[in-house]
């Protein structure tokens, strides 16, 4: 049943400010942008406020839409929206985010465990995620190191084309399984519409438009923010990968906030849908898109991870299988995932 409710002013003000700020930085004659000066620091502060405000606006609109269309479509919408825009960003900025969703899983489990001691979820649905994710990670991030057709951690054109096609096919079958064939695998104990005010048709349309505007604005401003991060990294002596990780975390912030909010509302299944769904979508959509770009522009696409990162990836998959093997979680599982993420961050600073 549709019910009209007022939209918070911040839900449309911040996306509007984000668009205006990006437009202003795109006009060289205005001289608006980050520089190593007092004016540059003021710009960085304004940029940070607008960015975070826009992120929270995106989360609000995603939740409005999710309440109307139900699960798992609501979380899938936010995941796909962020990932599609992220693909465009990766064309110009390589993001080091393979371990970021691992940190998100740990934070959600820890937040939920502190509040409810234990939380339950659908084991079958999580097994589907992990099964597909294991195949995706292996054929795109590990196998390129061991092929003989071309030297180095890269695929040949034939191999890359085949992997791209089967990745798209497998991700398509996963989406069919999640949304149609076995939708109940991905729905937790929360019942659609329970305790929520469902948006009217007009509010739903406005939220859809503002969600797209917010996500596009976050990605575009994240590229501007990367200049600030680069400057900060240079001051503290951080390696180049640091900027990629920070920007990746910023791009995934709308999903992260929505996932943490769901965990605190005792809906860990939604948190898992967002965290693991983000990992699947990133590989399932990004690898084929970037592969096509590499072919068109005659670039070499390096996919294989170094041995250190392969060890982290293997540990993450093993820990995930044990974490989600019983259908119940507690704070210890959350801490384990956060420790793995902390090790990843440490190795970014101290390779």
C-alpha cells in the first residue's frame, strides 16, 4: 500500500550541490579545484562535506526504492547501480578494492553481533554467492599467472574473450537464480513492508532519479577527491596503492552504510546481499567491460594477482566458508574478517 511521506531536504539538496560543485570544477576559468594553498584546503573541506552528504542521500533513496520493490531487488538495485558507474570509473582509475568487501562483511557481522549476540541468515543463498565468487576470483585473478600462451600474469586475446563471455553468462544465471528461480534463498526473516512506510509512485520516481544523480556525483567527485588523497599520501609517504584503496572505499560507501544499517536492524541477510553481491557484480560486470576496452585500445590487461595477494584471497575465501557455514554469526567471526582486512591495509603501507 503506497503512502506519501515527506522527503528530507538533504536528500535532494546534497545531490544538487554535488552536481553544481562538479560543474564548477569543470570550468577552468573559475579556478575552482584543489591546490596546495589555503583556498585548496577550503575546497577539500567543502568537497568532503558534499561527498558525504551525497552518499547519505544515495542511501536514503536506495532504501525508499527497496521498501517499495522488496528484497532482494532493492539491494540488487543499489549493487548494480554502484557497479555500473564504477565500471566507468575504472576505465580511467584503477581501484585496489578486492579486499574492501571483506572489511564490510566483518563490520556488519561485528555490529550485528554486538547488538543481538547472534544473527541468522540463509545458508543456501550465501553458498550460492561463495560458489560463484570462488569461480570468478580464480579464473580472473589467479589463473592468468599460470597460463603459457602469453608471458606474465595476462591472458591471450582468445583466453580473455572466453573468460569474459563465461563470466557474463555465469553472472546472468546468478541474477536469474537470485531474482526469479530461487528468490527465497536471498530473503531473510524480515518481511517486506513490515514496520515501514512505503513510498507513493511520485516519490518513487523522484528517488530513482536522485539515486542515479547521487551515485554519478559520488563517482565524479571521488575522482576530484583522489587529488586530495594523493596529496595527503605524499605528505605521509604512503605508496600509490593507498589512493586507490581510499577512493574504492569512498565509491562503495553507499553500499557500506546501507549494509551496516541493515545489520543493526537485525537483517544480516540484506548486509550479505550487499557485501557479497558487490564483489560478484564488480567481477561479473567489470572484467568483461575492461577486457573489451583493452581489446579496442590495444592495451595489455594485467589480471593476475601477485603471490602475496593470492594468499590473502585464499584466506578470505576459506574464512568466509567457515563464517557462513552454520547460518549463525557472532562478534568473533566479524573480528576475524576485520583482522584480514587490517592485514591487507598494512601490506598496502608496508609491502
